[in-house]
């Protein structure tokens, strides 16, 4: 008698289904583990990840910063560059801003030292009739652009807080910034929404920008490292020039690196702040017809 166990066709199909099911379960488990690792950092939710970016910078403490601001209207492009350091917990920063050379080929302008503080911008070597040893103080909430453009450099923390108003965002892919692996996201933020969720130091300034720009929508490209920290942030603003009624496009780029760098920013005493009138079009300042709303850097 043949004692070998015979399997009916129906039983074979059931066994195969069980094995396939087990294999699929393993594949699903492996995929879930990868997804869980991504979710631990929140990468699967680009909007949420970007809205939390400013909090991560604050937790990091400080960094070095590089800035670039390009203004374009008609066929004219002007680029202003800066570099310095920023303390995210105290919301204090120092930048050295370099203005471009005049089209006529005049000598380069003296770098402007800018101190960034909650609700205020301090500028030294401002020119335009300001004594060399004095600072100019500007209340950022009084500027139609909230100092996202006026100083020739976007405050790094204000730029990150603008991401709190992210409406839509997509993961573009992996990239590299300054030798660091990053994730590239592209989206649109809303200035009014960002103002509602911003810190007390930036709330009024962002609210002013929401009203002062041609549109409250700000397209952006954000590059975050594996810790979720902003490494590079490109934001696009637009405003209508009050004199010519022409729309001026502004592209602001912020680079953050050297996290943990010691930052020592001391705000000037009241006696060191210039209280007089700022003259127009002094020789050591560029004379450009297209100015951001409320712009006091280029007057």
C-alpha cells in the first residue's frame, strides 16, 4: 500500500496561498519598518515637517548664515549678499551685508553691519547722512515688507517661521548642500497664516508683510538635513513699486551651516542710535529706482 500522503488540488492551492500570504506579510512588514523609520522624523508629511522647521532651529541653538537677495524688474537684476551668525533661542543675529557696485562702475560701497532682533533691525555704515559711529534702528512691524526684504537680507529665523504658514508641499528628492545630504521640498507658504503661528518677535512683522506684498503667497524651496534642520531656503516675494506701479520680483536665499557656533550679539545703547533724518541718494549708496516697500537700506 502506498503510504505517501496525497494532496488534493484544492489543498495545494490553499497551501500556495498561505505561503504567498506569508511572503506578502514579510514584504509588508519590511516596507512598514522603512516607513516607520521615515515617520519617526515626519518625512512622510512634508507640510507638517516644514511647519516644525523653525522649532528645530530653536532647539539647535545657533548657526552661521549666508544670505543672498536678488531683485528683478524689467531687464535689471541686483544682488545683495550677506554673511554672519544667528542665535535662534534669543532671536538675535549679526550680518555683514555687501551692496553691489553701481552700474557706472563706482567703487564698492562700505559693508553694512546689521543686527537682527525681535521686532527691530539695527544698521551701521548706513550712509545717507548717518554719522559713521551711529546706528539706525528700524521697527520691523512698521515696514510694509516686515523686513523680509528691506535689510537686503531676510532674517534667518523669520525665513524659517514663514514655513509655519506652509499650505502645500511636495518632496522633490535627495540633494546635497555644502557637502551635506539633504531632502529637497517645494511648496507654497501663506504669510498671514505664518504670522498667526509665529513667535511674538516675528508675528507683527510677518502680518505687515502679508498686507504689504503684492500677494501673501510665497513659493519656496526648502532643503532639510537628516535632523530636519534647514540648510538652504529659497523664497520668492513680489511687491508693487509705489512710483512706477511695476511688480518687482525678489528671490531670497538663506544658507545655514556651522550649527552650534557661539554667537555674541550686543544691541547698541540708546545714545549710539541716530535720531536724525536719513538723507536720500547719498554718494555712498546705490541709486536705484525700484525699491521694496518701506525700504530704508537703499534710500
